């Protein structure tokens, strides 16, 4: 298994966010995690990356423990990952190419000229002209910013990529363009990926496997083509987008 989480728990004070979450992703496969807002999806990714420390449970990457790494071990670990954050998270004060090349220059000490060359290549791969590299993030449309975020995520040819809601805030056509780019880039790299989305069209497009998170646990995982026949009422309610069903919105309970 390339990525394996077992019984991971994470609370913030009295708030239990991950409640014994377990999942597995095989090397080169794409897992899409679906689930409502606030169910712990981003917290799960942050625990894998060590941005947050799980309270208990095990996280393994290619069989090696990923929890509690420090110093050089942590730098080496992070160098294996690319990440497209929710909302893009580009740095406003540096140019587009510097954003793409940031991890290459900071984390890997790639010389500036070489990093710039790689950044320009990656921009072209995501369908932007190299001219865009000189612009600043604020000068770009939402769809272009997502492309830049994707170029940054793949800049160092990572073995694992996380996509946190890559299409949120895009119109359906631009979302489909980004999904196609994700599929192409991931195939080209042979990377293992975890993507988070609440958009089922995206999930169906990107996923080999789909997992549904509910209240900090994975309540169903299976091949994407089985999602319509999961036999799980929570999954059915989610994919059909129904207000009625076993998932109760907290607002309705209040
Ligand atoms: N650093 C934090 N401190 C306290 N609470 C947090 C923190 N990060 C996330 N949470 C809470 O954990 C829950 C799950 O958050 P998150 O994983 O971001 O949800 P989502 O599934 O929408 O990505 C939310 O209720 C959120 O408020
Ligand atoms: Mg989130």
C-alpha cells in the first residue's frame, strides 16, 4: 500500500473531528474522498502531511511511519508530496512562475534559473502560455489561478499529490477542464493521489476509488464505478443531494 491510515483520531478540545479513520490507497491509484463540509477532510490531509499531529492511530507512506517526523526526516518526507490547496493559496506578492517554482527553490535548493525553466514547462503543461509566468496571481482569473496551483503541485514531479477541492468555485466547464488536466498530469507522473471534493461529477472523472467520510470516519470505500450501487444510504443521500436521509444537517437539529 502506498498510503495507509489506520484508526486515526484527532480532536480539537472537546470537538472530535477524526474518529478512527482508516483508508488505503495503492501505488499509482487515485482515491477521491467525498463528504459534507466540516466532516474532517482537510484535517485528514493535514494529519498525513504532519501539519497537524493525530492524537492516535497510524499513518504510513510506502510502509514507513509518517507521524511525528522532525527536521531532515520531515523535509525528505514532504519532498515526496505535491499539494493543491483549497482556494489555490498562491502567494500574492511574488510572480506566477515564482509561485510554481517556490518548492523547488526553497525545499530542494534548485538554482533560480533552472527552477524558472521548470516552472515555465509546467505552466505550458497546464495549458498556460509561458508569458503568464511574469504576471502576479491577482491578474489571473479563478480558472487560471487553479492551473497555476496545479502547476505548482506537480512542479517537483512528486510521487503523491493531494488535491483539496480543486474545482470549488469554478463554473462546471472550467471544473471539467481542471479535472481533465488533473487526470492527464497524474497519469504522466504515475503519481498516487488523494482528492477531496463534494462535486460528484469531479469524483467520477478523477477517481479509481471513492471513499465517503462522515463524522470523521470512512463509512464506505469502493471502486468509483460501484458508487451508484454502494448499498449505503449515507452514500446514496450524498450523491443524490437529498435533504432527507440518514445524514442530518446540524443546522436542522438546532
Ligand atoms: N486547527 C483547528 N482548530 C480547531 N478546529 C479545527 C481546526 N481545523 C479544523 N477544525 C475543525 O474541524 C472540523 C473539520 O474541518 P475540516 O477538515 O477543515 O472540514 P472539511 O471536511 O470541510 O475539509 C471543522 O469543524 C473545523 O472547524
Ligand atoms: Mg476542507
